[in-house]
């Protein structure tokens, strides 16, 4: 056994079916009396249904959460927080809504109860990515980490199949990079392997039957484990590349992660044999990079960054930007290798 450091984030997790019925109890544990409910416009109806469980402790709702947490939206929501003297946040939705709740908690230190409805995993991390003037800036702070997560499998039944697949692979990406992270440790690697296995088993079942409750539960369980991985150890090339591409070209988050991941894994494979062995085992394949590509491609995900909106002739400038901030990666960042990686992802070809 090698030396290691394990840094666990505090947090309470309720997992199951129909768990939103336990929200009043959770609010009471936090002594929340003046709750603000957050959602996207698309999930306003679902959020209102859930808020009904909370009775008079809900004092306001704000349903304008947007992807990439623009600071203007946060400022708008801050006015609601102040106007209603809010004392807790109830966040219902995917990573975009969770991002808004975290941005408010960062500014106010209000406690957060998060009810995730995708597999993004943001609810388990103290990380916030905010967009200001077209630039995404990431920060980490204990105030950002949600106090309570209520996973209700029933709420994920409506997640469209295509987003289930890409959101699931987004979660897998957190676990993959945790396996070869600079701060990798045996506890997080256990979670990573278990998380990848649960999601890889669940996605094909969800693809053929989106109402498969067992598969939905497995995917959500896996997403939580993968989120814990993201929140506990540092990430590497894959997440930095996606951060760069997302910021430069505003590509859709989960879909972009899905198209890039097999190539980032292929790039790092020779430098991380132990991580690759665990990843291949979890995926049930001989070659992890090819296995990830086949999994996503076979479930109908778009594998070409061009199809996701990356402009022609932009690979070179993206590589330059990705290399401009020095960051840790198990294999040195090489211009030729990264150009090849992004060109293949741009065209939607299998990893090499
Ligand atoms: P999302 O939250 O943007 O959701 C996409 C769409 O699906 C939205 O319209 C949403 O309302 C809808 N939706 C969500 N759940 C649904 C359901 N069960 N049924 C029907 N519709 C549903 O997508 P996402 O991929 O979850 O989140 C992406 C965002 O999360 C990005 O901004 C990304 O940066 C952030 N993120 C942050 C972290 C972190 O730790 N800070 C981690 C992962 C992702």
C-alpha cells in the first residue's frame, strides 16, 4: 500500500424512491423556515409539485436557472433571497440549477438541500463554475458544498434518454480522472470503480427502456459516487479540455464530455496502467478508451465535436488555450498529441 491522503467532504445523503416526501423532515433538521425553491424554467412545474410537500416553509420560488451559472442570473436571484429573508435553499434539477444554488450559498452561506434530477454529480462537490463576460471561472469553497442531498429515483424517470446517456458519461468522466488523479487514494478509487460499473451497466438498460426503475436507481447511485470523486480529488486533462472547449465555444456540457472522454483516456492510457486496468474491469472491456467510445456511440450519443457546434479550423487555437494554463496531468501535455486528440474528437472518430 502506498502512502495516501484522503479528504472526505461532509454531507448527508438520502437515497431511494419517493424520498421527496422526506424533505419537510430534512428542512426541520436544518431549522429552515423561509425556503427558496430553485429550478430551470423547464422544471418549474416539477419544482412547484415538490415544493407543495414543504407547506408554508416555502416563501418564494425562482425558476430562471441557466447553464454555466451566469453571474447576472445569480444577482437577480440574490434580490429574491434578500426580499424574502430566505434562510435555506431547495434546489431541484440538474447541474445548472445546482450551480445557481451553490452560487447563492457562496454569497450568503445559506444551507442547501439539493434534489438532483440528472447524473451530473455537482451536488456532491464544493466546486462552482460561474460565467462572467463570457469567461467561466471555477472556485472551490466549503460554503459551496450542499448540506443535504435527497436523491429520488422517481424524478429521474423523465430525464430524456439522450441526456441520460450523456449525463451518465459526464459522471463517468469524474470517476475516470479520479482513478489517475494526483491525489488518487484507495477510498476514492473504490468509489470510482463502483460508480463507473453502476453507470455502465445501467445506461444500455435505460436506453432500451427509460422506465426501468432498477437501472435508473443504479445510474443515480453511480452518479453520486462519481460526484464524490470529482469533489474529493483534482481532475486532469479531460476536465481541463472540456472547460476550455465549453468556455470558448459554449458547447453543451454533458454531450461535450461524452465526445471528449474516450480520447482523453486514450491520451493518458500508457501513463496510467493501474487506472486503466480498474477502468476496463468496471466497464467490462479489454480497452477502456475504445470501450467508452463504443458504449456512448452505441447508445446514440453524438461523438463529433463538430456536430456539437465546435467551429471548423478551431482545433489549433483550442490546443493553444488548453496548454496555456499549466496543470497536472499523468502524461505531459504535448502539442502534437493534443492536436491529434482534438482532431479525432472533432471528426467523431474512435480514439487511437
Ligand atoms: P442541466 O442542469 O443544464 O439540465 C439540462 C436540461 O434538462 C434542463 O433544461 C433541465 O431542466 C432538464 N432536466 C433536468 N433533469 C430533468 C429530468 N429529470 N426530466 C426532464 N428534464 C430534466 O444539465 P446537467 O448536465 O445536469 O448540468 C450541466 C451544468 O452542470 C453545467 O453548467 C456544468 O458546468 C455543471 N456541472 C457542475 C459540476 C460541479 O461540480 N460544479 C459538476 C457537473 C456539472
